[in-house]
C-alpha cells in the first residue's frame, strides 16, 4: 500500500454500488485519490466470484481464512477501495451507513429506483444528516426525481442498455440487425458519466453549501454514446444500420485484412490519403477521379476498399505498421497478448501487477488512463476481501455498532 496521491485525495465517497457500472465510476475516482469506502452485503458484491479466479480462492463469506475471495472482474473495478460489510436488513447497520454519510462528500448506489428509499436510506433521509452530501445513482432508466420514465421499475443490464440506446443497431456485419459491443459499454460509459457528475456536484456543493441528487440512466448514456447516428436521424437520415468494418461517412476509415489478422486505417483527409497511396506505391490512386477526395471515394466505396484490401492482404501487421507508422493513422487489431507485449503499455504504466492474498501468483489489471503531472493517479491498495476493512473504517469514523457482524 502506498499513499493516495491523486487530485481527489480530499474526497470521501461511500460506494453502495455493485456489479460493474457504479464500481467502474468509483474506481476512476479512487485511482485519483478519493477515499472510496465500498459497502457490501453479507454475501458480497455479485461480481466477486466471476471468473477467472486465483488458485487460492473461496466463495465470498464462506472461508475467512481463504487467500482471496474475488476474481479478475471484481478486482478490475474495485482496486484502491476499502470494503465494509453491512446488512441493510438490520436497522443498526442502516444507522451505520447514515453515520458514514454524515462525514462523506458523496454516496453512490446503482439499485433499482425506490430500493434505497424503502430501506430508509434514500437521498431525502441522508441529506437530513448531511445537507452538503451529493447522492449519485446509476439506474437502467433513471430516477423519478430527475424524470419519470415509463420503464423506471424495469431491470436493466449492459446488453439491454446497448440495445435500446442504439449501439447494437450500429455494430456488426452490415447485412444483420446488429451485434452487442464486445465490451460492456452499457455499464462503462454510464459509470464514467457518473464519476464526472459526482465531482461536478461536489464542486457545486462546496460553493453553494448544499448538495443534491443526480442520476445517470444507462439508457440515456447509450443515447449520448450513439449521438451521431441519432442526430443524423434528426437531420433526415431515416435508416441506421450496422456499420460493419468500415465507416459509412469516411473512407478509408475501417479494418483491412493482413496476412496475420487485420489492421485499422483511418486516412480520409487529403494528406493522409496521399501518404497511404505513397506507402502502397500507388500514385495513380492519389490522382484517380474515383479517389481524389473522401466524397468521391464514398461513391466508389466497394472498389476503393477492394483496392486497399488487395494490397494489405499481402503483408503482415508488422510490415504494414513499419510502412505506416507516424505517417498514416493506423494500428493493428490487437489481442490481449499483443497488448501485454506492446511497449506503449509499459511506458504509460497501463498494467498494474500485484499478488493477491494467500498462495497466489502475481496477476495484472488495467491501470488508470488519466495521467497527471503534479498529482498522479496511482495504485495504492489491492482489491479488498469482503468486509476486510469494516472495523478499521468504523473506528476511523468513531462509529460503534449495536450488534457487530461476524466477519
């Protein structure tokens, strides 16, 4: 464990969120130094047991002496946090949460609308204890406080948000209805927006002297994510469809075959198009009436793609990058193994290596992508075991429990 060095080291956030969206947002804040206290039920965050797990592993709450009770999915979004176990079915534990909130800048949750209110832990109750607190929520379809959705009580997951928000309709082969994105953008982007909203609301609270409630609906976040296509519809383009491997509005701007995989090329502007033609040793393409600018290339889309593809397919990704590097915007389609071997990743400190508790080998997770010169974000605490810091945090806050949980 090292010191919290990020620019948010003066913030305390009570994190009642679980799974992916909320924890991803609070992980970003924790990387930047925020004191994030993760609240978990007796059986823990449902993300804890998701594979892959380390060899010395036991299900959360079953073996307190086990080396580790979480896998890679949990670790990725719960680094730099402390875990406090509370049972909201017990009034005493609900009171503990309220006391924690008295000294916090913000509280975050991602339960369905109304759940925390029924527990007596909603915003209106918490703000009586701390008028300056910011209450952030990530929900599938938002909260009635900010806009009553007809779907407010519907459950929602990443795949649902992606589908309803238009992302699926834009992804995949052009002759199909769409594919879900290979990463959980329906969770990750709402979580990112929540983190932005949280620091913004805290900034306002420190000026105005009063906090507020805010929420991010996963559906809304995906609408923002698909904003270009949705805006195009509002400007008269009435049919959206999956994009496939190539952009519908820029060319070349997509994936092209190589001997050993694929490579991305983005060269729609005149200088980059000329550089691509030079690399291909095809000066004729730079002057051809069918390719002289992006507009005419789009009119001859299939032919242009075929010409480029026929050439790229004769070379490996490494050979193409040797020709393109620094001249043509391009990059190989990397596997995870490729990423681990890329010198950029080490140079930017984008892989965090640590050894989980118990008899386990070293593992790695992704580091913070936000880099500061004076207040660097850092990795200062490995992901916590369930309830690992309960007594430590309660002592720190001067809270005594009526009936302590057995960890």
